[in-house]
C-alpha cells in the first residue's frame, strides 16, 4: 500500500481517526528544535516579529500553506528574564487583521494583545511588554475576534519562557537543545496531497476542530531526539485548537515540576497528565535509569474512550517523542524535591464571588446576535457565557484591582478549558473535585465538566474599557463562536 492509498483508507474509516496514523508511517524524523531567541543576558534594540504567510513541510514532503512568526510555521522560542521589558515590533503581513496575545503574562490590558489590540494588515504594533512574574512557561497566539481558531491553527503561535534568578541558578537541566527542550503539541489534518487542511462543519463547532495527526514543533509525530545521560527537561505546551491530550511515558511515571504559572511546590509523580488546549506543564525524564524512553500522547484524552473508540483502535496513546541516550554524561543533578514556596490556596481571603455559565445551545435569537457581533460559528448555533455571546463593546464584569475573588465556572455538556487573562490563579476545585496534584500550583487554565470548577484569583494590573481582559473557553472554535466575555480591572 503506498502512502496515498493508506491515507485514503484511514480517512475513509472515520472511526479510525484519532489514532494519528494518517501520515505517521514514516518514522524517525528528528525533533525540530525551535529557534531560540535568548534575551536573558540583555536586549538590544527592538524585537521584530513578522507575522507572514508561508509554506511549511510538516515532514511528509508536501508544502502546506501556513502562517509563521519569523519562521515558516510558529514563532521563535523566547527566553526572557523577570524584570525585563520586551520592546516588540509586531508586523502583520498575513493580509488580514490579526492580534498577538501574551497568554499567561501578568501585564496590563493595553499590552495584552487581546481582540482590542488589532493590527491592521501591513501595520506594526509596538507594545513594551513588562515581565514582572516569576519563572514560568507562557505562550503567544493570535486572538483576532472570530478568527482566532483559524489564524492559530495556521501557525500564529509561539512560546515565551520566563526565567528568574532562582530558576537560572536552580539545579535543573537548562541547556537548551541538549537537556532542555520545548515541545509544542498540536493536532492537524492533512488532505490527500499531504497539505494541512482546516474544515469547519456544524459538528466541528460542537467539539472544536480535531485533527487526526499529532504534530510536534511543526513535524509529524513521532519525532526522535538523542540526549546525554542524566535528567532531561521537557517544557510542553498543548497548542491544539480543541483537543485535550493525555500524556504518559513509555517507561515509568510522569514527573511534573511546573504548571502554567510556575514551579510546583515539589515534583509530582503522575501516571499520566491531562492537558487542555492552552495548558503548559514541565516534566523531567530520567535518562540515566532508562536508555530510551518515549513521551506518549493520547489524542482523545478526557473522552473516556467508549466501545467504538476502543474497538477501532481510537483512544490509544501514540508515540510523540522518542528519547535515546547518546552515552555522553549530561546533567548530573538528582530529581529535585523542593521547588518553590507555595502555600495552599486560602479561600477565606476572597471578598468577591462571581459565577459563569458556559453555554453551547443558546437558540436562534442569540445566534443571530452572535453573528451580528462578529462571532464566527460556521453553520452552527452560537455559544455564550451567562446568556451572552461575546460582544466587543460590552463589558461583562468589573473587577477592583487587588481584590481576591472566587470565580465559579459551570457547564452542562462536554469538557471545556476555561482561561482568564492577566493573572495566574489557584484551582480550588475542578469539576467538583480536588484537582490532581500536578494542577495544584499556579494556573491560568482550568477544566470544567459536570459541575463547578472554582478558582481563587487576584488581578494586579489595569485593564480599562478600551483594553479589557478576556475570559473564555480555550477550545478556539468555541471562543470564536461567542464563548467569551470581557472584564475591566481598575
Ligand atoms: Cu490563550 Cu485569551 O487566550
Ligand atoms: Cu490568555
Ligand atoms: Cu468550550
């Protein structure tokens, strides 16, 4: 069977999708190491970022139409330091209005890069972005109202690692491209010619767009990397539009050291971790004990499988990244025990309570309004939060700077990832239960399904009516379709 026939066969059997087999037969691609822009030692002049249309080979020999940021696909990896101010010049060359949002950064609304900081085609946006927070893995992506899903899928995304004095001197692997790797995980669909495609139907809106092929740093999985003997650090971003990914190791457990907003109190061992779109986790892999190991990803994480998925081979983990030893001695430190000072969240600090209901079927009247308010739902009905689809000139919540609040989020159907701009929060409960230990540190994403999730949050920066913050479902098609709201902090 040649590759084309194989693809058609798998594409025809819809029940087989989700296994990531489509273009994955050619194994042994090298892990693409994202080009790094390491600014921790200083910044000279302004930092140009060019958003451009491009062509990119995901590793199957076909050139796909993509967007890239200074690259053919995705952006550079920024490594910056707490205390710096980042003078970006963001040039929009994609031929359509766009924005670039700094997901996870504690910054004022006017430099947040949300839907209000539009960059017209051909224009340049020059925010000075202050880095005030502690060491953490953050990212950036398009946040153009109604177009976030497509622009991000096409490649407008990248990672920003923040370091601080403690993280730079920590006894952890941090030699980039040697024992410290950043992985951007995404799911894609490729057409019969091997080109990346993105098609929306009513059903796609229900679940959000789900591709059948796993891609790591813009290369079709599995990818391989040889590493020295010792600990290896993987900083992982789920940049899928809609898929929850379940991550596990081929040998041993997953050792998690950091979540969205920084280090955990101590390393956590988990059999697997469930990552929603938008989430980040850092893990350590012991490459002294094992000569080879692999990071496995189940594309149907959070789905719970089901008879048909299991019968037809869906809901099975696939290999994302294989690590092999070079035999050279590498990072010789031990698995860390204590990582950060992190007191348990104290809900008695909260003086304000808010609640949010995420809604999927809001009826024809609201669907018409959603459309008029530039939400994009394809042929599907609109989505909403608290009975309102997103509207650019309506402020939904007003928050007082410095108040500690409890946000309660609920949904009737499906599993959704809820995100809040301008902060890191702590999860008090996730879908009615204590969050897994690896999700008990600083977060800006929380899963919501069958019951309330609650987060304890405080906002320390201003977001005015002209530049409000967003809260939304991070299934990007849901966000575009109206499952988003806005708030000010003053
Ligand atoms: Cu990652 Cu409002 O976004
Ligand atoms: Cu964000
Ligand atoms: Cu959603």
